[in-house]
């Protein structure tokens, strides 16, 4: 019988987590040939958690309580490393705990990976729930990412990974900066399902313009060598066109240089992964069996 672990980071939003677990429990009851467990990474929440109960169709709910708040991406990286080093499993599902990753799509992920058990599956966003302005900015982010990296990163955290791919990813420094960027860089064969970005269970979306900018730079920084190479070609081309474009050329070159400096600075955060490893940021573990 196959075993799937669902990894969910949470920060203060315990109400959403409880609702999500109930909905997951309902979705997975049709999979009689799979054992499900759930690993919650509590990112040093400041709000007290209400009592969490283990749903009937989930074999174990485990909560890793972090000593310091490190953010969503690093909780995912920590959880992936912890699961690979400490758990027996066949597949790993990553999803957000607020309802924006719709639990009904777990069924699509599992059915897709049953078709080809050796390839991980990502949830490709075909529709988002934010306003038009934010959606425009998101498409702009995807365009800039493609121009500077040559990669179309059209998915987020929501995915199901094979154990083999978890082994490839768990020790990558870039994972602490961007999950989707690391997956795109290190996994050559991926299957996809179409995914609709859901609405938060409670309260407005936590994604802001600043968070989107940080998210965008974090993804692009994973491909920093692609960025530097493509930027060099752009600078050479702009130098050649200088007599035709004049000041526009100089302005564009300055922007490209500044952009590369930012990517370099962001990429250096990857080197600090050992500051938050399992030995110095795990506070305690709570297992919920009933």
C-alpha cells in the first residue's frame, strides 16, 4: 500500500487549518489503497492553536513547532528535509493551509501520478482569485522571469513529488529561497494538472505587492547564472543599438545592471540555509493520533 504525506506550513491561521483537514479527510476517503499522513510546520505562530484532532482517514497528524519565524518558503524546505530524513513514504504533497490550494484538487494530483508513478506532478495555475490589477502584475512577473531565465514557472507550491524527486531536492540550497524555482531547475520531467487558485477560508489574501516582488526575485535568483548570461547578451545588444536609441539605451543598461545586483543579493540568502537546519530551529514535535 502506498503512503502519501501532506506537508502544510501554517502561521497563526489555525482556524483555516482545521477546516482544511476536514475537507482533506472527505476527499481522500475514496483512496482505499493509500495511507495518508499530514505534517504541519508551525512557523513559530504567535496565536495559540486550538485543539487539533486527527481526521478519521488520516493515519497521523504531526506538528513541527519551529523556534523562530522563517517564512513560508523556508518552512516548506525544512519540512521536505525533515520528511526525507525521518519518514518512510512514496509521495509528498505540498499545499498551503488557507484554502487557496483547493483540497478537491488532491484527487487530480493523485490520479495523475497514478498514470505515471515516476514523474512528479505540479498544479499549473490557469485561473486566479485576485483582482485584475494583481493578476496583471502576476503575468508581468511571469514574463520577466521568462525573459531573464528562459523558464516558464507557471506553478506554485501545490504539487505531488515522488520520493526520488524529494531526494533530489531536499539538500538543494535554492530550496530555502524558492520551491517552484528549485523544482523547475532540478526536475527535468514533470507532469501537470490544471489548477484554480481558490479563495482563503477566512480573511483576505495575504499576498501583497511587496510579497509578490520578493517572490518574483526569489524564483529568478534560483537561475542566477542564466540571468547573468542573458543580461550580458542584452547589454551587448543595447551597446550596438546605442546610436539608434540614444538615452534609452543607457537607461535600459542601468536597469539591467541594477536588476542583476538585486538577483545577486537575493541569491546569497541561499548560502545561509545552515542557519535554520533541523538542529537549531526545531523546537518540539507533537504527534496527534486521535
